[in-house]
């Protein structure tokens, strides 16, 4: 952890208060022009059964390029947050508001903000020699379940082999009917996409929302910390652990993000809701394309033999998919895995790392452009239901 802080950590936030030796969790909340921050902090303050020590790091930030528009707002908000915090400190829950963070415009975004707060949490855990301390990520527009902290704490205690955690969510429903429909459709898409992956046997099927994750401090450092992406930072970060087999999941909704229109980033909740409002439909990935992906993964054991031609093998399932995988370099990957795998299990593990969630996204985009277009959510959900129902029936008949 010390090596990580020396080589890869972001700049210090300079929280003056010493870390209590008993701290077990630190919640990191970046805030960029957020108006509902008090709801977030109050939901943390209202936690039940949190009989362990937790800190909250609140990080107000803005891009240097938007200094004129954001500086005054940010410093005024900092005063408000500090006043609230001064009235809401308890023995087991300590709140800290960092100095306002003006981000370099080149890297400004949620990835850098989240990384800066998480790196500060690492420093605080290092100061009390607690490598197993848990860093929890939340957003300043989200509220949480009254047992949120306790559930996360207990998960890591009872799952010592897990280093990172995907936490269940349920967006708060807006009063506006159109916006309510928009978030219902988007959330349906998020769940469909993961449920479809699970249905075809894909082992890396996890929700990856930045406001719904937690990680052990030592494991965070071992994987190089949070990336500085301006969007999608959560996807790339959490799937490092899914591929290692150390990403766990709490399916129960414990986080309640806001549902609102936004164009801050090219994808995500705000963008999806805006698209729905503009176009009136929610489309999602073809279930047929996802099903083909699952069938290709089932072929991996057959690819171990040097005489096996991957293009012919995959084309026996679907020719367009075969074209994608050949172009993506599966032949070179097979050669590498065959040469460096002493056992079938080792070969399978190496190949599955190539079939990572990013490869899945590239595959689905290729398939979408080559005969497997996105379809209305209700249609793909019905196909998924039919598939899972028939699959269960076939298993029961055996």
C-alpha cells in the first residue's frame, strides 16, 4: 500500500483529523454541482446497527475549465456541508469535508474525483495499519438503505475471498410520469443485460455502478487504484476483480440513486433518460447475440487442440460471430494460451480472461451492426424469459 501511495496515488486532500484506530470502513462521496447532498449524508447518519467505526469523505470538485461557473457555488456548498457535519458527528460515524478540488481540465471527471477520494481513504487506512479496511463508493445524489453500512461490513467479514463488491440499487422514481417511465426502462435494461449474461453462463456478469461498489484497501492498491476515465471508470475498475474471481455481489437494493436527465457523460443514467424522453423507446442488446456469445464460450474446451480451427468451429454456431472473433485476434490468443497452459483448467482460465466484459461489449456492437440490431426492451426481456423457462424445464426433465 505504501508503494502504491508513493508511485500511483493522486494528490493529497489534507484532511487534518487523525484516523481513529478502530475505523473499518470509509465512504467516499465525490460531489460536482450537486444540490441533493444533504439527503445523501442524512441517509448515512440514519444508519442502524452500525456498531463499528466508519468515516465519510465528502469531496467537492469541479473542472478548472469551469472555474467561473463553479468556484463560488463549490465554496458556498463547502460551508454548508461543514456546518451540517459539525452537527452530525457520532462516535461510530465521522464526517470529513475535503478542501474544494479544482481538477486539471485534461483529466477532470468522475474517475479522477473518485480516485482522489479513494486514495485519501488508502492513506487513512495506512495510517492505522489496516490493509483490510473497506473503501465504499457513493454519489452525492444517492440515498441508502438504513442497514447499508452494516450489510457491506458483514459481507466482507463473511466473504474473506472477495476483494470488491457490487451493491444492489433501485433508482428513486421521479414524480413526472415521463421521467418515471424513462428510469423504469433504463433500469430494466441494466437488469436485463446482466440477467441475460448470467442465463447463458457468463461468469463475469455483474452490475458496475460507481455509486454502488466497495473494495478492500489493499486489493485496491494491488490493482493500481481507480482509473481517471471521465466516464465508465466503474466498469473498467470493477471488472478487474470479476476476471480474478474476487468480485462479489449484494443483489438486494441498498443504494437509491437519483433519476434525472443529464448530458454530462456520453452514456449512463442521465443520457439514457434523455434518449428515452427524446425518442419514446428503450432499446437493448439482442438476446440472440448474447446467446451466441454463451455458445462460443462453451466451445473453449474444444479449442485446446492445436488442430482446431477457431473460425470453422465458431462458424458452426454463427458465421458473423466467427468473423468478429477472428478479426479480434482469437487465433493469436489461442496460440498463446496453448503454449502457456499446462492443464485444461489453466487453458480455460486464460481464454476466459480474453473473453472479458470489454470484449463482450465490442462483440455486441459488432453484432448490432451486422444483422443483430438492438431491439425494444420488452421484446428482448420476453426472449430471455422464454429461454430461462425452457432451460429450467429441460434441466428438470433430465
